[in-house]
C-alpha cells in the first residue's frame, strides 16, 4: 500500500463577516409583495368563508320580504369592504422622496440598533439615503423603507399604514365591522328560528317539495345540496362563533383608533409614550426602593423574653428600655413563682420542707415551750435564726455553735 497516493484535503478558510457590515434586503412595495403574511392569509380566508356562508346558506333561508333586503344590504357592505381593503393593501405608503429615488428591485441595508442608534437624524434616512419630508416619517423595519406619516405596520394588510393609505385602512375597518354586525344578526336569527319554528325558514319553493322538515338545502337556488338539521345547525353555530370573535376584535380596534383621534396621536406615538412611561416608572422604583417596615423591629423590642440568654452581653442590656426591662423582670419573677407553686403541689425538688408533714398542734406546743424558756423581755435573749434548709426556727444554742 502506497501511502503517498493519499491526498490530504485542506479545509477552505471560513468567510469572516465583519460586525460592522450591514445585512441587506429588498424593500417591500405594498401588501402584495412577497412573502405573504400569515395574518393576511387568515383574514382573506375568514372573509371568503363568511361571504360564502351568508350568501349561499343563510340569506336564501330568510322569508321573502327580507330576502332581497339582506342581499342588497350585505352585498353593498361586502363590496365596499373588498375594494377599500384591496386599495389599502395596494397603495404604496412610502415617503415621496423614497418613491422617487429608491429602486425597489435593489436591496437596502437593514436597520440594526446595535450598530446605529437612530435611522433618521436631521430628517435624513441613512438606510434609504434620502431626505425625508417631515418629522412624522419613520423607517419601517418590516417593509425596510421610510413611510410618510407612519402609524403602524398592519399584519392583516401585510403593509404599513401611513398618511397615504390611513383613510383607506379606516374605511376598510368600519365596513368590516358593519358587515360582521349584520352577518351576526342574520346568523343568530336563522339559528334561533331553526330551533323555535323552522317553518319560517322553509319559504323557498325547493324546500317545499322536500318530504318532511328534517332535510334542508344549501346554496340555493344555483347549486342545492341536501343536508340534515344537525348539519345546518353545526355550520350555523361555527359561523356564529367566528362572527362573534371578528366582531369583538374589530370593535376593539375601532375604539382604539377613535381614542387616538381624540388624543390627536398616532399608534406609533401612543406605543412610544407607553414605553417612556414604563421606563420612567422603572427609574423611579430604582431610585426609591421600598423600605422594609419597622413594625417587626418595634414588636421585637417591646416583647418580653423570660428565657435567659445563652450568651448575655452588655450591649443587649444597654439598648433595652429601662421601663420595659423592669416590667419584664417583674412579670418573669411572678411567672417563675407561679410555676414553682404549681409544681410543688405535685413534686418536690431540692430540699424538702420538713414542717410540711407536722400538724399544727405540735407546732403550737413547741412554740409555747420556746416562749417560756426565752421570755421576750429578757436582755439575754438572742434573735431567732431561721434554718436556711427549712422553715423551722433554730434554737440560740444551735445558732451559736
């Protein structure tokens, strides 16, 4: 085996990317630019589903006086919303200087806050390399371009909402809310009437030819499809829940933008103010931390400790309040004497009291004999001495010993 035939492969040097280099990406023209957003696809699917359900299933079930009214009203609202929605997505919200100079086919550098603290300074965008028209122009990182009178980047439209398409966005929002409200009323009426009195919903001539009331036709009159009552109620319930969710979301969004109208600010300015307020609160909390309450300390100082300290120190005695110290000493002595009196009733510790078992008559006789031997008026009388180991009185002779 010839080892010289082996060729050693040297690894190619890795491409080192400098940290100062910026990433590039093409700016987006409008909401139709690739890639489409997930929220945008969900919005169009919900719009198509509700339109199909309302015009294909529920409106044909209405009684004849309301049949044409529902078609005309809901049809108008859905068409208005469709055109305003498409217009809001199609319009390019970029600043005039960006639309005049920037070529959307060539990539632009992306904004990186670690390398550049600000994109626009003195009304000049460093990424788009243009002089913007006003102070409310902002560079959108999602679209990678400067937007005139920037409000927010809408995920449902997949584009920015600015001065050029804000009113189209607001019109689409209002028309969507009105359409969903009418659709919710229609679906709720069909659902309740199907449970209470289904004969009101069977006014179509195709339904009258069917035997029984348990069979229903969908997508009248063009493509009738038979289904059961349970199937119709299931579809109606799903549409009712979906329209309820859409109604809540759209109502919240409309109220929020009406609030912004009242305040005279944009969505971007509102979010910026909230962030500044939050950071200001955090700074105040850092400067003025919460101090621990002094209640446990005062309770500890005023508490009475009857247990003797293992390691007494002079500092504890100095810091104590004299009044508290005397009070605690008195109470502790009383408690100790009470404990001893209770314990002596059952047990005897230490030296036993010898007079405890002697009757009172013996003690009186012994005391009388002592008085005769040592009269109280004699000058040779000695003071009586008490035995420290008991309660009996010692004689003078014993004490003198």
